[in-house]
């Protein structure tokens, strides 16, 4: 298969096809991917929490509140930062999560806030439970991102790389006109796949660092913030979908920079307490 990009023809050895469907019966596959990500995240968090002496039902009690709060926060962030997508739509389309559109930063913020409130209400040390949950965050993202594949969204510039992603013409709206009306069918950078693979690697890095016991309690979140911030900063330079800009720069680039700076602040904040296993196990019920 060949296609023309920038005035030259490239021979594509292979490509990633996009699915021709995005529902299974009445269920949105995007939603199913999000649900699978949540299940995997809760399972990993539960295992890590009980390993340091936490209660069997602590994580599920937190998840009952943190997951819905995270979804609400993610949708609010998406609507605020991509308001132009809804200007010509029905007001109720704002609530149509089935069609895609969740902003991870908003979900992380409200989810963590809800988790902190529940942990305090249960008399659990929030820094300790946060450390248990941190690697589950990129795990949920890695799985959830595959919903973007079925929705044919979250892709980047045209590419002739073997793993270029095929996108139907009907799903090439909201990108620069020159990419919408190309003479031959182009393939695009599968940025959803890049982020998914990066996040899987980030899960391993976080667990490895945590195993070394070199990070004070409650600071492991900074590793996630830095790792995700770096990845998102790069991916935003590859993506071509329409995005709200601030001072001529995509809002999510500013968000990525804020995450990286925030990670540094959390990491270098004056340290308190012990990082040992015994210290964590003895403090899981102390706030």
C-alpha cells in the first residue's frame, strides 16, 4: 500500500487497521476498556495494600468513591479544555462519555481528593495507601487507552512507519484540512498506543523504585507525575487533533509542564518519617 505525504510517495510495509465497530451490543467498547482498566487497577492496589498490612476491604471502599469522582473529574477537564468540540452540540452531549473524551489530569485530581477523604474517614494513613495505589494509575491508563483505538481518536501526524494507524475519512474531522482531504489514504502515528506502552513501562518502573525503599512515604506519586508528564509533553507535539491553546501552546502541554514541576516539588519536599517496610506496616492505620 502506498500513500502520499508532503508531496512524496512512501511504500508502507504494514499498518495497524482501525476497528470498524466500537460497541458490543449496547455496550461502548471505550467504556469497557475504562472498566477493565479500573478492575485491573483496583486488583493491583488491593494486592499491594494488603502486602504492607492494610485492611482487606480498604481499597474497595476507597474505589467506590474515588472511581466515580475520577470519571467526573476527567470529563470536566475534557469539557473545559476542549469546549470548542461542544459548541455546536446539544447541551446533553457534555454528559455522553460513551463517545469518548476523558481528561486524565482531571480524573487524577478528583480521584485522589476523593480517596484522601475516604482514607481519613476510615482512619487510614493516606500517604501509605497512596503509595499502594500509584502504580495502578498508569496501569488503568494503559488499558483504557485502547478505547481510543475503537473510537478512532487520539492519533498523531501522518507517518509511513510500519505501525502507522489507518483512520477512516469519517474520523478525520477536527484535524488540519490538509490531512482530511489527502488524495490517498494516509496512516497516522498511533499516539494512543505509544501512551499505552509507555504507561505499562511506567508501572514497572514505579514498582521497581518502590521495592528499593528509597522514596519516603507518600512521595511515590512524584515518579508517576514525572513519567506521565514527560510522555504527555512529547505526545502533544505529535498529536494533530484540534486543541484549546493558551498563549499559542496546547493546554495539555502546559498541563504536562505543570505535572513535571509538581513532581519535582513533591520529590524534594522536606522529608519526614521512615521509608522502611516496618514503618509503613506500623503506620497504615495512623493519619
